[in-house]
């Protein structure tokens, strides 16, 4: 397994093949009822197509926990579809990106456990990268998470 740490924002031109995992976690309150949204796109020869979308409620959680849970769900789904390949993770959570890259530490025990689970899950892939993207560029995953939250009302 290898990782490439990339500074800056995702341009969409970084890969020719692989799986793109767009994730978002949301909570109504912090903590509050929470949900996750995941969009998986396969890239071949520079062209992409959505292969799976997932939305799910996760009970009461903070927004940061929801972001981690979204990534874990996405990695589990991706492992079933694309184990051993290259995966690119897109998140609007800079905290999540920087903790996974080792730039930020976490002192929260729950987030430490989730980070450990994420790192273990990433071992299923030959190569992985994670990018922070602006919230407005994460619309599909964001919508899925909020649709799941709306069903809980």
C-alpha cells in the first residue's frame, strides 16, 4: 500500500483510472441525529461513471464522527467492488483529511479509534490518496447524507 499526499484542491485531472470515493457526514446538532452519504465513481481512461451511491443514518454522533463513519462505509463498499486497486477519497472535512495524512493529531479517544479503523481499511487498496474539496464541490455526497437525515424526521 502506498499513499500520495497531495497539497491543494482536487482538480479532477489527477487520475486516469481507479475509484473515486466522495464522502460526507452530517449531524443535526453536534452531537445529534447523524447520517452519511457516499458516492463511488469508477474512472477508466479519464472518464468517470457512478457505480454506487449509499445513504445511511448512524444514530447520534458529532459531525466529525459522522465524517469518519462516512469514510469507513465508503471504504467497506469500495473493498467489495474494487479491492486492491487505486482509490481517491474526496472529503469536505479538512480535519479528516489532515488526521488521515498524519498532519493533525487527535486527542479524542473515539476519533482515535475511528482513525485506526480507517488506516486498517486503507490497507485493502494498492494505492490511496485523499483530497480536501470545497463543500460546494461535494454536493452529491452531501445531498445523500441530508436525505438520510430527512427520513429520520
